[in-house]
C-alpha cells in the first residue's frame, strides 16, 4: 500500500526548519571563529603594550645612567596624568572647593580619579589641594586600581570590570575593547582618554593600611603631612588604600 503523500505545507516547513538549523550551526561556527580571532588580536595587543611599557622604563634607566656618566642631572618628562584622592570629608570645605569636587566626581572621602594634566585642571586642583593627595601614578598602580577596584559606568549603573565585553560594550566604538586597552588609554593619555576616564567609576578606596603615618594629616606632604602633590610617592599611598 502506497504511503500517503505529505502535504506540501509540511514539506516546506520541514525544509525551512532544516535550513534554519543549518543557519544556526553556521552562525555558531562563525561566532567561534570571530571570537577566536578577537582573542588572538587582544592577546597580541596586550603583548605589545607590555613591550611598550618595558621599553619606556628602560629608556628612563638609560637616560639616568647617561646623566650620571656625564655628571649632569636627569630631568624626567612631565606626567600627563595625575591620580587624585580625596582625603577629607564635607566639614569645613568652602563652596568653591565643593564645586570642584563635584566636577572631579570626588563626592566621597577616600575616592580617587585620574585627571589629565592641563592648564585648566591644574588650576582646579589648586582649589582642592589642601583636601587631597595628588601624584603621578605608575603603570603598576593604574593596573592594580583597574583590576582590583575598577568599576565601569554601563547605562548609569556601577558594574565591576570582570569581563572585556563590559569594556567593549561602551568603549568599543573608540577602539577600546578590553581592560588592557582601557589601562593603556589611561597610562598613555591616548586620544580617547576622556571617554575612557568617564567610563571608569570613581575608585572607592580604604583608609591606608597602618594609618596615614603623619601627625598632621592636613599639612602639605613636603611639610610632613598628607595633602598636595607627592609626585611618584602617590604610588606607595594608593597601594596601601587598595
């Protein structure tokens, strides 16, 4: 007995389902290939950044050695970025300084942000110098801050930087697709520093382990206190606060 022919609608549906399944499989394979290529590209960029940082450090060491050999002094290049930590609460802070703290997003004590060094920001920082610790962050400090205390602003939400996809979702259009890309943009003060820095939520730090270690916290650093520009010594402080 001959089988009953299947309705044409069922045949078309079966073919459509089969075609869709093949498309899903093909799309999955394509995504795997793209993701693998992206991982390889990110890995190569990270290696390039590491080599770039190492070369910069070697250049400074060589320049210092040459200066000593010639009996002269090594003058380092001026830093393009500073890290600013608010070390005073809200009491007895004048309105103008409070406004600067709002502009810098330093709304809480022990919060910290990166600031690009310009004439305008230098003038702003003078207004809050007596309430902040300021200095030049090393590559190591930037990395520790981002990896240990880093949060990004995604749809106005504070999101921990646990995955490169979080960075890419906001900064991918600027060519910043990973945490290492983000760190590099901050360290080098790249062309998209503003976008990268605004993406980073202000860092919430702790009181320094072992305390501030000074008698008068609100005296300038060069007078034995904790405020003002402490240049490269900011790295020691920040690592105690992470």
